[in-house]
């Protein structure tokens, strides 16, 4: 499982590097084009591409730092930096959307003339660039399971939609003279950007709060463990993610009276094998018998009085 994760890690890192180089280069071109054509849609899209470049760069940095080995001060290593990068990317998406709303408001109040033909040309090229970057990320990156890559990918997708909006606005201005189409399309794109940013931020914070991973069914996990012969019950169960694709579990398993040490080891290996199939790779299990005092709740919160479990009290 570790070698597969490392291979995926390397592919994701290379993919983000290529996407970063292409996006950063065209971002400069689009910003200059938006300035020369006086198009808010293009400038907003260039601003979004700037956030794309930053997010892709932060994504690469996250993977690079994530490669650092664990030590006595960081026992999990630096894997969580990938999730922090996802939070950063999600927040920047939200901020970009807010900025576009602000600029669009002023454009509605005080419309300006837009050079539609130049705007159309740059927007079409921008669309092709975004399509290329999106294709590269879909083929080479884990856009489904890795939250860091998915956050960067959503940046690119929403920027692609920005290019589409700029094209539509340019056509409406060119054929009908509707200059309001420029800020209007900016608002439409901003709504999509805001939605993407909120979703990524929410999911990344869920990981930081050590919530149950979205690809893990807790009821299925409990059922699978309880169905093993020799297991009586399970309590103090916790499932969380270190980073995307690295799920962990800890819990107390109550076993039948008279179970030998060798049988406990066999039970432990069966539990680990079953949980590996359920996408949980790091498992910490405490074996107990029925006589061992414990809280009967499946999920027991830490008690404020002693910082531990009630059964530690005498």
C-alpha cells in the first residue's frame, strides 16, 4: 500500500508542476490582454488564473514537504501540509469570487466600452489553455481521492468556465453592443468559483477536524469487525485521515473469554486485512475481554475530568 501511495504521490507532483508552468505563463498574457481590451471578464479570469498558479505552486510545495520523513517532533511527518494547502486553495477561490463581485458592481454602475474582438481572441486561447491543463491533470493526477490535487483541479475547472463566460460576453458585445454582458458573465463565473471554494474549504476543514473520511462507511466498518468470529463488541472507535488516501483507525475490541495470545494475533491480522479492503491502512487496536471495565458507547468522547476513559477510575 505504501509503494502505491508513493507512486501516486510522484505522479500528482509531476502533474501539478506541468500545470503550474502552463497556467502561470498564460496568466500573464491574459492579464495584459484584459488590460488592453478593458475587459473585466478577462481581468477577472486572469486573476483567477493567478490564484490557479498560486494554488498549483502551493500544491507542489505541499507534496515536496510531505516527502519529509517523520521525526520525534512530527510523528506523522508533514503529510497534513497537503490538507493545509487545500484549505488555502479553497479560501483563495472564495476571495477571488468576492473580488469579482466587487468589480462587477462598479462596472454595472459605471459601464465601460470593451474591445470585444481582442477580448474574444484572448478568451478563446485561454479556454484552449485551460482545457489542456485540465486534461493533463485528469490523466496524470488523482483528482478524485487526493484533496490537494482536487482543490487545484477545481481551480482550473472554474477558470475554464471563466474563459467560456468571457467568450460569451465578447460575442454579445461584438454582435449586439451589450457591454453589460461583461460584468454579468463575471458574476456568473464568480458564483461558480465561490461554490467550488466553499466545498473544498469545508472538506479540508473536515479532515483537519479529524472527521470520518468521506470514502469510509463507519457502519460497514463496525459490522465487518463485529462479524469476525471471536469478536464480541467494539467501542472507543475513531476513524480519521492523516491526509488524502491515508486513513487511520483506533478502537477497543472486546474478545471472547479464554482467547489465547496466538488467537488474539490471528484476530488482529483478520481485522487489519478487512479494514485494508475498506480503505483503512493504519490500524491501532486494543484487545479486551468482557471483564475489562469500559464505556459501552461505540464512540466515547474524552472526559474533561481525567482526560481519558472512565474505566481508569477506581
